């Protein structure tokens, strides 16, 4: 009679669950990015004008190098009300150690330039000038492999546990 190695199977169940959970976290994160990018494409288009386009600088501490960000302010009207927007995309304008990145963005927008803003009709104070990429939705298949693989490990371990005979009590 074969002895059951239940400890090893339980270990595999936990490993499989961990792999599936990590894959699931990335699936959720990519799905959120995709749906957010898709949602902004339904927002109302309005015209706006650039009020400020500059490079911001900050120093967080004496031993930390200077960081740079693109500072943007634009004005737009929605349903006869004026609003100020500061976001290029849904995500905040990021800080970077490279000044060139912020300069490139600042060079694309000039004070007085007319732009198209996309306004959230449910919250008109929320607007963007550019949509996020929908790429997260196209690469969601990869972490799905981890979810499927992890669940496969769990199912195989549970199947192995169920098919073996119990150890005799002697």
C-alpha cells in the first residue's frame, strides 16, 4: 500500500494559489488600465486654451538629485461653465530625473494654443488632453497564463490527494 504524501500536496496547493493570486493581481491591474483608457474615449470633446506650459523643478532633500515634471494648465468650458485642467492624461504628470522629458512635453504646448480637451461628463472638473494607451488590454493574456497555471497546480495537487489511499493507522 502506498503512503500518502499529503504535506507535499498541500505545499503545492499553496504554491499554486500564490502563483494564481499574483497573476490575478496583474490581470486586475491591466484590466483597470484598459477600462480607464477605453472610458476616456467616450468623454465629451470641448475646445480649450493653454494657460501654462513649463518645466517644474523640485528637490526633496540635500542628497537627492533635482527632479523635473511637466506643468500644464489649460482652460475649457463645459455646459457654459469654465474649468481649469492640469492633466495631460488620466495619470498625473510624472516626476523624472531627466529634464529633457519635461522639456519635450513643454515644447509641444504653447501659451495661447488651442487644444481639444476630453471632459468627463459625470465630473466636468476632470479633463485630459490625451488618451492613455489601450495596450494593457492587449497584454492581459500573459498574466492570465499565471492564473491558469496556478489553478492547474492546485487542481493537480488536489487530484493527487484524492486518488491516493490513506495511510493505515498502526
